[in-house]
C-alpha cells in the first residue's frame, strides 16, 4: 500500500482483526455488485470507500429522476446516463485506488458465468426475481459465495448463500419462481428510500467480513429488518437436501432462463402491438367517440387512483381482482390499465382465462398516457 492509502484506511486498520493484513486482503479482493440501484448504491459506495481492490458494477439501466430518493450515488444532472458509468465516475472521485469495472448490460445466461467467474465474491443487489435466481444459480454452479439482499416498502432481508461453505442457497428457501400473477410489478412497488440504503450497508458489512474472515457472518441465517417498527431479527435457514440446485440429487446443472416479470413495458406504435393490447393513442380515439361504451378498469391501488386516473375508470386493485371480477360484464369491451402496464397485463390474462371476450391491456399504462396524450396528466 502507498503512504496515501495508509492514511486513507488508517482508522479501518485500527480495528481488531483487521490491521494491515486485513486491509491488504481487502485490496486484493474482487467483488461483483449485480445491480446499482438502491441496494447497489450503498454496497458500491462502502466497498469502494473501504478499499476493495476490484469492484465490478453490472446494470443495464439508466438514471431516472424517480430513482434518486433511494439511489444517492447519482445526482439529478446524471439523469439519462448509464447507471454503471455514472456510478463509476462517482466512486472514482470518492476513492481513486480501486479498479472499478462498469458492465452496462443485463446479466443473462450468456454472460453470467463469465462475469461471476472474474470475481471472488458476488453481492446480489437486484430488484427482480429472474435476476435473483440467475445470480444465485450462477454463484452455486461456480462455487462463489453470494451476499443476498432485498428491500420492499419498509422491509428488508440480508443473508449469505454458499453451499460450498456448508450453507444454503436461495433455492433452498424458494425452489422455484412463483407464478407471474403472484408477483408485484417491479416498476410499481413503493419503497422508503432509506430502507435499501440500510440493507445495502449491511450487505457491504457482510462482504467485508467474508473478505477479512472476521466475525460471524449471516451464512445459515436470514436477517429480517422492519424499518417501520425498527425491529431486527435473525431466522435460521438451513440447506434443503431436496434443493433442485444444491441438494443431494440436483436437477439444475446449468443456467436456465427464467421468465422476466419485470422488464419495462415499452410504449408502442399503433401497428406494433398484440391483439389483446391497445395503445394509449388508440384508447384516446376510442374514448373520444360519441358512442363509447367500453368499461375502463384501473387495477392500481386506491392512493394511486387518487393521484391521477382516467375519467370514468372503475377501480379494482389487482390484489382484489380474484374476488371482485364478477362485478364486471364478461360481454362488455374492457380496457385495463395500471401505472406502467405490468399489473394490467396480468389482469388482462386473468380475465381472459375466465371467459371475458374482449379485454385489452393498455400498453405503457398511465406513464404512456402522460408521455403521449397529456404531459400534465400526472400533475393535475
């Protein structure tokens, strides 16, 4: 280490069990941070500040204004830039010593082995189930330890998965992904901004403990955080002998693609849509007709409806649709919308399965309506 590095990390090297040897371990370590959102902002910041020698950032997203309440690694002026490039710039200004690698791509079966293979440790900072299963599977198959984290609304979870070290993997807890209609839309969930920051800090602490080989880590435990009640509790999690990935008779021996529930729904032109979908431009033309008689269904939550909704829309939250779909006429044309098109897509499929003859999903939801029809709609 250089004299400047000694000064920079001096307070960290004073810690029992760390010292110069521990700091050298940190400098020699390589960590892959998959996802640079709310969790990844905190993880990347503290690992870079701690002096991790090589830090990889994987994310195919760009900075959006709606990210900033929970992703302080970015600034307002960075909106529209690749997250990985923006984060790398920030981290280099924070600490010039780590080697920061930016991968502006989505992790997939095509690149997961290569990316993970270059690093000692993986920190899962993803926000969707397909990526979460992919990261877990790739880590298990390559024998790499994984620091898992998740944040939702006011809650969070952290664990360490590593069957190679005698612990469980993510599939020991959740062997298979749930059905798409049981999963909230990733782009539509709310989260208190500090919660992913809190969870990310804990993930960074777990990563550093693994690197330095000090303290007790969360291998075999799930830390459950309730920020609203400010409660922390640890739950024992064990390896499952029947786990399809790391059990005694595994059936998963290579990476498999998992249906992506959470890809952003892109707004489409009128000639670029499925038969059971309608664009916002088409919907506006239908609504402007004198003889318009179709039913418009809003499947968001009541508080979202209060902020903005289409005139005449009936509110039935997606979570209540199974109980209340009988309130709808299966013979009537039905246009279903939500905020971005995720929940309404699942609602449309659900209603079609139950015999509704003409039900169509509004592509892009109210965000597309605000973009293409009425720019002031969300501010009304």
